[in-house]
């Protein structure tokens, strides 16, 4: 199997499942509502929604770089999440994130194998390293999302228990 196809598969699996960690965005986000997704905890200023948006942002950045475009990344670094005010906003954000992963994976599949060892448009790393990096980036933020989800879900349950006493 071609290396580009394996890398594309790796990117999709962190979102859809089937990766070696047995954790993925699809299953993790399935039972999170927009209020939970936008809850700030004591553990982080970032919300689940902000981390989803940031992950999507970098999928889109890497896709643009593969297309020969080097987008300007502002000081917010992809943490400038538009307001998520309801379930429709949250659903749209999740769809955008998954779509960004699928589009990136498709572009990776089309990348000529010989280009993997060449420098990206930023000249900071090779395409191979950058593409593995975006998958690692998604895994990293998925881990944060898993922890924040536990905190948010536990605080909701604790609130329910204490208010019923």
C-alpha cells in the first residue's frame, strides 16, 4: 500500500475510529450537547468546542499548504471560535471538522509519493513529517477533549446530585 494512502487512513481514523488508541472524535463527541461543548472548566480555558474548531482549523491549514497556499495564521492560532449558541451551531462545527479531515485525507491520497520527502511550502519540515504531525495534533487535542468531557459530565452529575439533596 502506498505511504500516502496509509497517512490518509491514519488521519481519517482519528476522526472515525479504527486507530490504535481506540479513541476517536466521532464516538467521543457523539453524546456531547452544545452546552457541554461550550462549558469552561477549571482545568482549561479551552472548551470542547474550541478544541474541535482548532483541530479543524489546522486540518484546513495543512490542506491549503498541500494546495500550494501558505495561509496567514493570526495570533489566535485557530482558537477564535465563532459563537456556538445552539445545537445547530454545534452540529455544523462538528460537520465542518469531519469534512476538513476527509478533504485533507483525499488530498494526501493524491500527493505524489516522491513529494513526501520534500519540504512543505513553509520549509519547516517535510510533507511526510507535516502530515503525520497533523494526525498527531488531532490525537493530542482529542485527548484533551476526552478529559474535558469527563470533567463536564461529572460536574453536571454532581450538580444534579447536590440539587436533589
